[in-house]
C-alpha cells in the first residue's frame, strides 16, 4: 500500500493515496498483456507504470455514459481493498468510443439515464468484449442501468424493449412508479455479506430467469420491484444500489475480490475506520 501523500485528513486517515488512483484508458484494440496497451487518461496527473499481467485488472466501463451518484467510488473501493491485501491493481478506464477489452479480471458498470443506457448497450453488444470476458469467467459488477443492460432486455426511454447483452438471465421493463431513496436489504445468506445499504433512483423493474438468484431481500425500498434486490449468477452480480454500493458495503467489495483473486486476509481495524463510520451513518439515517 502506498503511504498517503495528500494533506486531506480523510485521505490520510484512510490510507488513501489519490495519486495511486490514476486510470489508464484502453487503446483501440487492447491486448492487456502486451507491452503498452494503454494511454494515460487525460484527467490523470503524474505517471504510473503499467503493472503487467499479475496485477488485478479492474475495468471501469463507459463512465462517459454510465456513472451516476458517485459510481466511480466502486472502482476506488475495490482498488483500495485489494492493495490493503498486498495485491497489485491495474485500474483501466474504457470510454464508450473504445472497444471493451476481454482480458480484465473485474468489470464495473455504473448507472445512467435512459438514452445513454441504450447507447451503451448498443455499443457493448456490437463490440462483444464484455460478453467474451464473461465467457472467460471474469467478475462483473453492474449497477442500475448497467445491471439492466447486462440482462436480456430492458425498457428504453419510452418503455420500448431494448436488447441487452444477455450475460445474465434477467429481464427489465419499466415499473409504474420510480424507485427513489434509501434501500436496506438482507443479502442471500450463502454470500456471507452484511445487510446492504444504498440509494436507488430508477424506473426499471427486473425479473430473473431460472439459475439466477436474487442478491438480497428488500427491507426498505423498491429494488427489483418484487421484494428482492439485485441478482447474481456465477461471477456476475448486479444491483440497483448506488451510494456508491461498494463503499457503503465493503463486504460486497470483498466478495467480488474473492471471486477474482481467491481468499483474502482481513483488513486491519485502523484501515477500516472510515469505512465503518460511513456505513454506520447511512444505516442510522435510514432507521431514524
Ligand atoms: N434508466 C434506468 C431506469 O430508470 C436506470 C437508472 C439508473 O441507472 N439510475 O430504470
């Protein structure tokens, strides 16, 4: 873990180094194990060497179309929790004008408004990279619009059915009312993850085919619209939760890391202080 360099006390207390979060953008036809597959993200500052094939490749997909309510925090959280376990991490940002590389370890998709969501689905379908990654056994974590578009079909801006990527057997349409607000949900006990806290804002409702399990049972909020929240099958997991979801729910972040990298040691209490504090605040706000 890189030692904190920022003067921000939150960053410092959290062991977080903003300079370590620089992203690399996939070039036109990235071969993730070749010599120089990435160019520096224009918003990045400083220099970071590509870490090679042993690094955990975290691929953040289409943030120019899909990233609402701080979804980028999911990437930061995964990178931080991996590094605290001594794992090298290679964050890769892929904007929507680039093909999706198929050799990543964990893919992240965020939420989005209706039209960007349709555009993202069309481009990802045409490129085929994410479907190939899923077929290779990559971990996929998808939020809200991203969750809907990895399924078979979802409702477009006027409610019309739009083809998704068919990576997980779920179908989404438009519900009668928008789900907006805080969510609490009890996670499938098989996953060993604490109660979920998050924020939702969506019109879509989602149903599952056989072989797909609900991620959680809703205690408060709308989620999938049938009393359940999110879905998972194999190493593909989707949720309606923003917040960002992995920042509010570090157990979910660790589940994804475990799927990608195997069993992980616990994180020292001192490195969990801010994570626990945020989680406690959000849970208290819902029950107040
Ligand atoms: N456009 C989708 C819906 O309203 C997803 C919204 C979101 O990602 N927050 O259902």
